[in-house]
């Protein structure tokens, strides 16, 4: 089953982790960053990680030290403790996905990235799906992990996702040793780079790395399958101008929108 491809999915530029600006104490993936994006009439992208008690927390990293004054893995802390954890240099605290959605209050579309350790654990995917279904507003779910998108797609009816777009995030190369898929075997990296999971995932949209444009994968998805393509992360106006030749919308931060 495929979800409809709603116009809101690519109607507005998408603020990467919200409209964050550390100089003005607006930190990525915070409610304040979401509010700033809404004020500028942008859509919002966020990331979710799993807490120790199974809640979806709006946070990018697997560990806490870059963005908070504490340390340790996000999935080792309970949601109550995480909700009380302040984001460095701001008035915001880490938010749960339900609280984040309630703060947005359907005033902007949300594109939610489900983070993954590529270990087959579907708890975060299922929790994010339940949150999206309960919210009922313009929410899309995406992931780098094809197992997650294949799982959500296979269980769309049970999870209430028949109207929720599901997307793959992809890029041309997965060999950077600093990235989260560095531990994957080479054959899995080749499969990701060449979109060989297509029969299992059949995504409703594609989120593709701007540095790799133009590329055959987004070109064929867009031109051959009429699949909406968004591209990340656009950080300059020059990138934005070039990206829109090959994609339907940009995920931007900083100077990407001037």
C-alpha cells in the first residue's frame, strides 16, 4: 500500500532540525527552533531517538554531550529525565515527539527522521508511527534504514499510517568512517547507495544528499516514478538554486534561504 503524495510534503522549504540559530539561543530540534520555522512559513524537519522507557525524543545525536551539559547515551535515560535536560545555551529542554507535535499544532508540516543503529530494533519506528497517527496532522516519517521503512510500510494499516508519507533518506556513498553506518558491511553500503532495497521499501518520497546531485537515483525516482524528492542539507543560496533543478524542495539551514 502506498500513501497519497500530499502537496504539503514539498510545498515549503524545510528547516533542518527547525530554524535553529545558536547565536540567538535557538538550538536544533528544540520547540523554539520549530516556532521560528513556523514564524517564517517553513516546514520543519526533526530527528527522533529512543529513550530507555520507549519514548520518541526529539534529538539528533545518540549521546547527550554535544547539546547538553550531561553525558551518556540517549537510550540509557528515561523520558522524564530527558525532558528535564536543558539544551546548551537555551531555555529549551529535550522534547518528546508528542509534546513537539502539540507545540507545532498543525501550523507547519513536520518531516520526522527516525534514527537507527541498523540493528533491526523497531521500537522507535513503532512509537514514532503511533505518535504520527494520533496527531493526525501533516507528518511524514523517513529514515536512512530501509528495514524501518519496509517495516512501517508493511504494517501501515495496523499502525494507522495509510495517509502518512514514508520516505527513504539516501546518498551516493556510505564509506565515511565517521558516519553512523560505518559499521555496516560493504555489501549493505553498496545496496544502500544503489537503492537495492526498492522492492521492500517502495517509499513515497526520497530525501537525498545535495552534495551528490545530480545522481541517477533521485533522477529516476523523480522523473521515472514521479516520486517527490527533497534534498539535504542546503547551506548556501548557490546550493539552493542548483538543487531545485534536480529536486522538488530543499531541507536547509543557515544561509540556505538567505
